[in-house]
């Protein structure tokens, strides 16, 4: 049986830590908690589950703090969680099965479902306890894939607490000398700038990231997608179109790109092209390894937008059909009933003409 050390870094996590540790305590063999400066009851809660609690002076470097926790691990494998993560009982059973498997991999990637509105995506969660596996990056830290890797259908969930936008991540990025930026840093810095509505600088950083030959494909696609959204909001439709279409260079079309591309054609009243891309979006399978994409892009958005397109074409029967389909994917009864009443009226008027 594989043994697992759970390694965590925490700060002021009294609202979430108990649920996290309670959910995972029976499947790990050791719990290590590194506190980076809590002033609430975080340590008191951690003491219910472990006596391996260490202090670490915060230095605006998540990788450094996480790696300190890894150094304390004594088991064969290491698992990491954030304090607002938790593991459902159904997934605990799967982890127990993994522990008992005779096959041994160096890294195990689990699905991370941190927002019910978005597709889960894979993250490294369990890896062999040796110095080859260390986090990199002061912010949005990750471990570079190495050795034998297995993607596992095990889901880690995040506790759904409302979190406001803070300047923490942006401030960390802006303290990093630019000559120390990694390719990955440019992407995540651009996203932080975008989230804080620093649009001009975000465009520069997205373009800087895209100028490198290396870089994760999903990050390239997302950068172009967000640039397309920016240019669309500025009514620069040609530039927006260019960004969306460039995503096709890297991989097969993503549902969010297809929907926003279709929205662009709808804005310009090019209904045939809009319909083509919305219909294509409806055919895209929901895959967990295709980036961080809102679930509505796969089904609800293209369906409700097709309802609009066919209404504009006065094809009320098709419009009605897509309104029904949209309701199947999202039970928004108010919008559904308004559309249904309107479209039934239009179909009756057409029959009487």
C-alpha cells in the first residue's frame, strides 16, 4: 500500500480548514500544516488533526512556502490541498483504491472542481516524495510534469465561499523583477491585469506571452480568447475576429471561442455564420482537459442564441425548438416562458397570414 503525506500551507483559514481536514484525514497517513501567519483559530483547528504544524514567515512566494511543507513529509507519496478544498466520500473510496493499486506512477493528476459553473480541470495532486518534485512560481505555483504520469478520475472540490477580488496576486506579480518572469508568469500576470480592468497593460502581457514559442497550449488559447473579448468590447470587430480564429492554430475549436465568434457575427447581423458556429458549439463534447471554460458555453448559450438567430430570420418554429432546448440545459423559467409565449404568438400569426 502507498503511504501519503498531506502537505498544506494555510493562513487565516478558520472558516474552511476543519471541513477540509475532516474530509481527508482517514485516507492520508500524515498531515503537515505550514502556517504563514494566521491570527485566527487556524492553528487550533489544525491541532485537532495533527501535531505536525510549522510556522513559515510569509515572503510573497507560494512555491517557497509549499516546498517548505514538502520537506517535512516522511511518506512515500505527497498530496497537497488548499484549506478551502475538500474531498467527497465517493472520491475518498477512489483514493483508497489508488493507494492499494500495485501499479505505481510518479505523478497523479486529479480533477479540480472549484466552481460548479465551470468545467473541472486536471491538476497534479499526488506525487513521489523526492526532490525532483517541487513547486515553481511565486504565484499560481505548479510542479512541472516529470516521470510516469497518470490522469485519474478523482475529483477535488472547493468550498463555495464568496470571495471578492483582492490585489494580493497582482501585487506579488508587480514585485517580481521582469528579468525573473517565466513564460507562465506572463500569462497569469496578464489574467490578473484583465481581472482588475487594467486593459492596456493586459493586452501587452498577453501578447508578450503569445510571443514565446513555448507555453501551455490551453493558456495560449485562453489568451487569444480573452484578447478577442477585449477587442470586441472596444468594438474592434476585425481584431476580435482575428484573435478568435487564431485559437484554431493550436487545437480543435473550443466551445467558448465558437460561441463568442458566433456572437461577433450576430452583432454584425451575419446570421448564417452565427448559426453555423453556434451549432458547432453545441456539438463540442464537454471535456475536462480543455481549459477553464464556463459550462454554459457547451449547451445553454448556443441554444438560446440560436433561438434569437432563428427569430431574427422569422423561422419561429426553429426558434421555438431552440428555446425548448435551452430550457433543458438551464431551468430559467422566466426567460423560457417569455420566449415561449412570444414565439407561440408569432407562429399563430404566421399560420393566419
